[in-house]
C-alpha cells in the first residue's frame, strides 16, 4: 500500500519502544498524532470493505479501537509487518461489529441480513470465531453495566443470558423457555425484557457462532 512508507514504519518502531519503555505519555501521543492520517486511511478502508456505515460516529469508534487496543498489542514479531497487522486487526474488528449487529438493536430491521455472503468475509468470520465470542460477551457486559442500577430484573435477565451462551456454546435457542421458567415470568414479561435490554428476538432462533 503506497500510503505506508519507511517514515511510517519508523514511527511504529518509535511508538513500540516508547510504549514498552519509560517514556512520557506526551511522546507517545505525539507519535500517534503523526500516524493519525495513515491510521484513518486504514480505518476507512476496513470500514468500506466490510460494509460498515461510512459516518463520523463509526469512524470514531474504529479509531478508538486502533489507538486503545490494536496499537498497544504490537510486539516485536509484528513490527516488521506492522501495516499488515494494523489493517487485518482493524478489518477483523469491523467484521465483528457487523456480526454483532445481527443480534443487537442498532436501527436495523429484523429482516436485514447484515453479514455479507462474500467468501472472503466468511473466511474471516471463521478465523475470528473466538474474537466474535469475546465481542458478544463484552457487549453483554456493557448492557449489564448499563442496566445494573436502573432495573434489577433486566440485569438478572442479561446475566442469565450471558451464562446460558457460555454454557451452550453460544447457542441461544431454548433460552426463552429456560429464562421464563427460571425467573417465573410470562411470555409478555419476557418480550418486554428483550425490548428493554435492546436485544432482537431473532437471536433466539439461530446459533450465534457456528462450529
């Protein structure tokens, strides 16, 4: 990729040794600022190729992921192939986010199939099964934190959903019956909890992560 040259590679090396050594945060921030144009290009490319919406909000989320999670995970083995690592990691994050949209409310119609049938997409999906599972659990943790004080019933519902997914290989089918019996609630209350927690009912009709 022509937008990456020796200067950027040197910046990555500087960042790595600054991050792993005793260097001021300001120095690291300065390096990231200089890298920002190329990191933005990587983010926009990954977003476009994974059909992620091309807007400022999504771009900001991807950039935060790059700066706070992807860059800090650089190690000496990845330094020479830093561009490849940055792009693939960013693309995988975008794919995982698109997969998650299948199961959580984000202004997506219930009959919308977000995951592309593209063979490359599917290959990445298979490779990143563990990453996607982690993202799903992280998303549930965020929802649990959000509902912890506001509504205890919602919190119990979400905690049980997380445990059910872990114990059933991320197969939510049957959870609706399980949770109604465990929480002693009727189907109407169950439907209300799903809506309140921002979870699509379609999640309970298919396996989240196929083997």
